[in-house]
C-alpha cells in the first residue's frame, strides 16, 4: 500500500515523484517506457524557457517559481538543466509573439527591452528582420534540457525512497472511498492517492474528463550553419521565437551541443494530428525544405546543411492552456495534462503543485486557469 501512485514519468510525472518522495511519501512511479525516453514529449535536448509569456500573463508567477526550482534541481542533482542565453520574441508590433510578450513583461514589471529591426540586426548579426519587425528582448530567457531534467528528478526520487517501475503500461485505474487501484500488465497496486501525468496518452487514461484532447506530431530540426556554429554559440546567440506576417511561429536555439550537432529550429504548432500509436516517426524531405524555406529569409546562414530531425507530440486543449487539478469526479486523483506544446519550462513547479494537491487537496500556486471544467463542454 503506497501513499501515492504516479502514472507517467516524463517531465511532469518525474517532478511529481521527486517532490512527493522528498516530502516523505511512500511513492510508486509507473511508466510504459524506460527513464527519459524519446517516445513522448520530453526529449530533443532543449526546450525554451522565458518569463515574458505571450500565452497569458497568468503564467508568470509560475515561471518565476520554476526558475527557482530549476536552480535547486541543478544544485541537488549536479546536472546542468538550465542555461540562460537571453531571448528575442520577434514579429510585427501587433503579432501575438510581440504584443503578448510585452503585455506579460509590463504586467509583472519584468526586465525587458523593445528593439527595432536595425537594433536586432546590430546585436544579433545572424538575424535579418524586415523593417516593420520588432522584438522584445529578455535577458532571463534561455533553454532547459528535458532529458537531463527528467533524469535528475528520477534520480532524486529514487534516492528519497520512491519505487520506480519502467516498461509497465497502465491498463486501467479506479478510485473509491477506500483508495485507488492501478492495474498494469505486471500486477495491481493500491494507494491512498493517485497522480496521472499521461502526456499524449491522456485521451486513453483520462477519457472520463470529457476533454477533447488533440495529439499533434511535431518535428525538431538540426542544421549546420554556413561558416560553422561560432556565431550561434550560447554565449553570443539568444533563443528566439519568430512570428511571420501570416502568423506562423518558428523558434530556435543557439548551438548548445557542440559544432558537430549544429543548431536546432522548429515550427510551433501546425503539425499533423496523430495518436501515440499512429505518429509518423519518419521526417520527410518536404518537411525539411519547409523548415529551410521558413528560416532562409530570417537567419540565412542557419539552414545550410540538414543534420537530423526528431519527432515529438503536443497534447493540445481547445484553448491551449493546461489542465492541472483534482479530478472533478475523483477526489483522490490529481491530473496534469494538456500542456499544449508549452509545458516543459514549468516542469519543476508543476511537480510541486501536484505534490500539494495529492497530499493536501490544495495549492498556494495560482492554477484557476487550468480547471478541467472549462473544457468539458468544448468540442474540437
């Protein structure tokens, strides 16, 4: 009999087991794959982290706490999990990327600068914005490492006494007045509480929420820039999100893993609908060419030689906000899902929230935006 069972040990689940075990709970963690695997949403070497959040100013307090917890995770684990490089959010003045970032920065008095096209080109010579594009520059932006973050949380959880079981897919779960039961192909487990962090398996494990999750295939690309990666080193090159006039957003990173691995770039949204079983893991030539065509006018030296690509999955909600709450129909069950392609930067604070909810039924963190009830009547 455990205090808490956590289903799913990706970004959110690994953080949850770590926080729960650190508080002295008897915890069981279950995952259908191995630790820090590449089959879900928590891989690819890097994820952007930023504070001037164009999605909604309501996320900023969680981001500030997440930065604190990433620093603590690095200190406790000895792993490099967060690198600050600065970041530019580029687009027309009325674009979501610029306007939304500026709103969050001004709402929360975050340090930032507004740059015109000339200043962007002067500071960051790899970039060639057109005359009517501007940027919000944020010194605190950078990237976090998903595999290292998941591994660090799992290692700390194990050291604190958590039982972690891999390659054990969950078949079903139930909850009643006596506790929760989780059934896998290897056996049955019981606990007082249950935390479900299913990632792209949310439609399967949380069907009773009545939320129309949409799973989206996304591709991450690595290119070797013309002339080498020197101008793309993290010491001189920021992370960036660049919104084109047609609303398409692309984002990218400095060359964070040495000259041989180039620099990474990707589209934000617009991928194919899929399931974890039907996702196409092959990246096709026309997809590489579409990415190249998007970046050539903006960072001309970047997409010179294609090196490799990797697929991952977004689990989208209708409004692209998260679902983090006690299950509306099961008071012993806490859910964290629907992170809609922008969740990883919140991993450590979501772990803290999930531990709060599982152990006390409440959290001091602002999570009203993430109530599942807002989506239960929404249709795709």
